[in-house]
C-alpha cells in the first residue's frame, strides 16, 4: 500500500504566535489565531483563537485588522 503524506494546512491570514506546536494532519482555518506556546492537536475553525496545552478555544468570531 502507498500511504499519502500527512500535512498541516494553514489558512490565509492565520496568525501563529511564537513557539506554538502544530501536530501533523491539523487544519488551521482562515483568520485563526494560535497563542504563544500552544500545542494544537485538532483542527481550528476559521476566525477562532486557541491557546494552551492542549489548545482550547479562547474566543470565536475573532476578526483582526492587519
């Protein structure tokens, strides 16, 4: 059998803070924010802020200007 490579998908305008760890197979939605030193093991919906180890949703419907 041929195994497909597992990758991380990071959406547009997503913000990954310093020292965060994203596990293989995780999708990070557009405009999502991952807090500093967060350990992400599951998918993050668009415009959601997560933080912690393991990461938990801190806020939803987050919109930020750049």
